């Protein structure tokens, strides 16, 4: 069994982040976010207003802040349940800084922003590795699949913010 290895300190966030994050506008319905998480196989959606990052919605937020409270999931907007005031990193930030922020804030993922606009997401798994080369190849293939999904999503739904 491989041990967890930290990425080298000299790595930058843009080298390990997942590019093209899944985003939705602040006024999108919660059900749209849930469907998008399912379709894209992700656990979070970055919430935007006029293309600028303003919040983060996780699958846990949906359960704890909406389902458990008995909210109408179609009428509930992301603004009603997303986390605001989230910590972010820039693409050029050192990977070690991102990892420290995650540890200090007890979060598993950080939005990557440039000039206030989301450009990616970096997770604990991106910054630590217990994967072998086959896992890295699988991640590269997933990125290719995500690009195809991204193209289909852009074509199908003009309300998404990218």
C-alpha cells in the first residue's frame, strides 16, 4: 500500500488543479445544481454573480441546509444555501500554501480564482498523492471526458456561467 506523499513545495496550484470548474449563477435553482453535480460527477458547484465567484455549494450543503430542513428544492435558490465568504487561492500560489489553507480552515477543496473569476478547483487529493502512474493517467483521461461534457453542457444550457 502506497503512503500519502505531499506534492513538492515548488509546484503551483495551476499545475494540479482541476480546470474549468462547474459553475452556476447565484439565482439558479438547487435542483439544477444537484443535477449538474450528478452529471459531472463532482461534489461542489462554484456559485457566481456576473461571472465573479461569490459562493460554494457542496453536496453536503444540499443535504444539511435544504433537504434536512424540508425546503422546496425547486424553489430554493443557490443564494439561500451556498457558503459565502469562502477562502480561495490564485493559480500561481504555491501548492504548500493551498494545503496549509485547507488544513487551517478544515476544508477539502478550494476555488482557484483569477481577478475574482473562478478558473479551477484544487482539492486535498490534488495536493497529496497516494496514486500510482495508472491513477495519474486515469485523471488525464477524466479531464478529457470533462472537456467533452463541458462542450455538451455549453451547447445545451446557455444559463451556465463559465
